[in-house]
């Protein structure tokens, strides 16, 4: 993708922070999952001003310092006094430099300094506390390993807790951006193709770029690319999460695999895995930002037994449901068979993704105060889509099916009657009942 899509709000925010830094030092933390587009966003936002870009590679501190010094020499034309052998000494130099000269300093994959120079966090705290008020530095640190960034900046016991002025969590492209991208590359695409792009990428910039570069504009071509022998995405889930989870990654992977297959209640998960997993679920929700708890719209704490867990990331849902489950096929090179399995099961998978797409689109519209679905404990009453505005007392409920001819609005009317008996406040709402299908993508 040659065009830079979306991110207008984030670019405006970063450029405003850069302006503030000319009066007083600013410290920004940018997080987001791998491949979401953090680096490209930062470079785009600061392309018209002077900046230093440091990437924290997995190498010795001495070699990393040499990389940083080369960047300083090339961009600023200012040599350090002697050869710096510590990251802290380079940071100290930059704080001194920015006493008189405004400068944006980007440190990418900042969390890797834990392995390279762990003392740098305490040193940065000291330098920031001493010099931020009199400096014109615009310091931006970016990281993909969410758990480590959380530890560095959100743990009360860590030196950099409370030091950042700004925190930005970069999210995937919204549904209208995915449509814009596909419109540009394949103007004659179908709703099926757009849903597939959403289902497989979840709006993650790099995955969308890979599909576009490889001209995988249709659902079938996307599946073919995903299962090609040299596809970068076959091993992406493992590459992305092993570092997050560490030695216990196999347990986390087992839980995520079960959730991706549709076991989404804690009791179901523990029965399938034959162990207690409360601690793992908490960490994946709070520290890793990978799963989320959902309760039915209108639920209360007393109805917590209706709670379900879901993987928030579409690509990871796909990867655990198909690639991880059939890893043995990947290992023996049975790519054609894997492609056939995904094509065979795609309709069921995409049906679930269509429901999520419709709810996501409603959330993005900004018209509602709550968007979700409803289910009871016994699984006898389920409503795919509920979007309500509690301010003007309006609500839309929908049945979501891939094919519009399968939508049964009479049954949905009956379900609404049951829902009203359970929640009498709905008698004061103006309620619309609709069907949503692939045609509405």
C-alpha cells in the first residue's frame, strides 16, 4: 500500500504534542500489537520536522550505542564527546542538547532495553525529573510487547511509573478504512471480500498491506495467500505471542485455542483443559490485552455466570482456530489440505465474524451508548445484535445471517417479547427490529 491510510486523529495528537515540547519536555508512550503500524505512524507524524529514530535491536549495549551515535551524527551533525558505551549517557547528552534545540526522539521497541540495559529506566527517571521542565525534548517510546510496556509504565514500583505525559494505544483500522483500501485496490470487490479482509486481518495494517501487495483481493485469494508455503502469516501467531507468554506459552496457547473453537465460558475452558485457569485469564485480559470478558446487554453483577470470554483480535481468532489447530499439517507441508479445510469451514467462521463486524460498525458510528448482544444462562434466548441509546431511549435489535433469506424477523419479535418481560425498562424504548446480512457490509 503506497498510500498512508487513516490515523488523522493520532497524527494530529502527535503533532500537537510536538508543539507543546517546544515549551516544555513531553514524554509519550505509544503501545499497540505487533504489525499495527506504530513505526510508520510516528515517522509520518514527524516527517516535516527534525527527529531521531532509535530502534532497540537485540544486541549488546555497546553495539546499540554505536547505532544511536550514528543516528545522532547523521541527523544532527553533532558528535558525542568520545564514544558512549551506555544508553544512559546518550540520553543525558540529548537532554543537554534539547535545552536550546527542540528535538523529537523516538525509541522504538523500548521494552527491549530490559534485556540490554535494565538500569536505563532508573537513569531516565532521574534525567526526566531533573531536566523535563527546562528541556525542549519530545521523547516518544514505542513498544509491541504489551505486558512488558505495562510493567514498565503501569507498575507503581517501577521508576517510570507516572512519568509519561501522554499514552496512546494504537488500534486497528476501522471498518470504513478497510472498505476504502479495498475500494482503491479492487473497486469491483464483493461484500464477501470485504468481510474476509476484516475477518482475517482485523484491521491490522501490516496484514492488510500483505494482502494488497500480493493482490489477494478476494476471499479465495486471501485464503490461498494465508496457506501458501512461504506465507509470513503461517507462523505469525507464535512469533507474536511466545515472547509475551514466556515459558508458559503452551498453556496460554491451549486456552486461546479453546476460546477460538467456541468454548468461551470459564467452566467450559476448565473442563476442557482439566485445570484451574483463573490466573491465566486475568493476565491475558489485563496484562496482555488479548481477551475480553463480555456479559449480555442489560446484565448485572448478579448475572455474572452468563459471562463469556472472547479473543479481541480477529487474526488471532483465525490463527488459533485454523493454523494452530492444524499445525501438524503445516509441519508436513500439507498446505493444500489446510486451504481446503479453511474453505470448508469458512462459512461458519465468517458468520461469527459478520456478527462482530455489524456490532463494530455500530460502535464506530458513535450513535449508541451501548452495543452488544444478549444471551441467557441456558442458551435458550440469544439476540445477535443490540444497539441502544440510553439518552434518547431508542434501541435497534437485529438477527445477523450471511444470507438475508435466512433471517426470521417473526422469531426476533418473539425474542424481544421475552427480553421485555425480563427487563421492563425496555417498555419505555422506541425499538427497531431489523435483519443484517452480507448485503449490509
